C-alpha cells in the first residue's frame, strides 16, 4: 500500500479544529477572570493551582460522578493554604478581613466551576482524538 501526502493531511485536518474552537473560549475565560474583584481573583489563583495538580488521567475530577467528600477535602485544603498565607502577612490581615465561612463557600463555588470547565474542555478535546 502506498501513502500519498494528501492522505496524511486529511487525517490531521480535523484535529486542527480543536485549536480554533478552544482559543475563543480561553480568551473569554481570561477576560471574565480579569473582571473578578481582587479577593476573588486571589482565591481563583489558589483554585486553579489545585486544579492544575489534579489535572491528570484518572483524577476524581473527571469521574462521571465526582465524590463530594473529595471535593470538600480539596476545598478545605485550599482554604488552609489561603489562611496560612494570610497569617504570614499579618499587617494585611488586620486591615483586610474576610469572613472565613464565606471564603469556604467561595472556594467551593470557584472549584466546582473550574472543575466543570476542565471537564467540558476534556470532553470537547476527546471528540478529535
């Protein structure tokens, strides 16, 4: 069997659509994150860091039904990191207070939203491979 150059082009042409579809979504996400208030943007950076560490094949975030206790455990860990960082910066802690119950809810909301975005992106990418 002989292969022509055109055969390889058409096999990979569909995979190029992934990047053209994903670029506007990523740009819109970055734009919306730029509108976040300062405290929410700081929390979002911690959430994205945690999601980056959980973004691997077989991770619970990609399960059909993610475990709620595992989500809560990760969110508590994020809150503990934020607390530790704030205790290191004691001068900022006095003038910039945050309700820690609200922080837990914010972290949980942002984590679930980020997890949803990554699951959607993975499902979109899976169609091309």
